[in-house]
């Protein structure tokens, strides 16, 4: 599982702490990765660093398909 978020996302709960990440880990899900993008907002796939985000998503998918 890959969780991505923008650091400046107003929807992000608990001031940017890894709330969902921690929940999934506590449930015993072992393969969870969290990436927080600095200066990005809610729609990280539409931000100015979208190439970086798309690359991270692609790399995660590639890792899972090996």
C-alpha cells in the first residue's frame, strides 16, 4: 500500500502526522509506505512536482509486480 499526501493539504488530519499509515501498521499490514510531499497540497498528482509523484507511484507499482 502506498499513501501519498501533500504537506500543505488542508484535508490532512492531525497536522500531517501519519494517521492512516499508523492505523494500517497497527492492524498488522506490513507493506505500507507513506510519502509526504513538501509544499504540495491535496491533489498531489496535479501539483508542480507531479512528475516526482508519478515516478514514486510507478516505482511502487514496479516494486510490487516483481
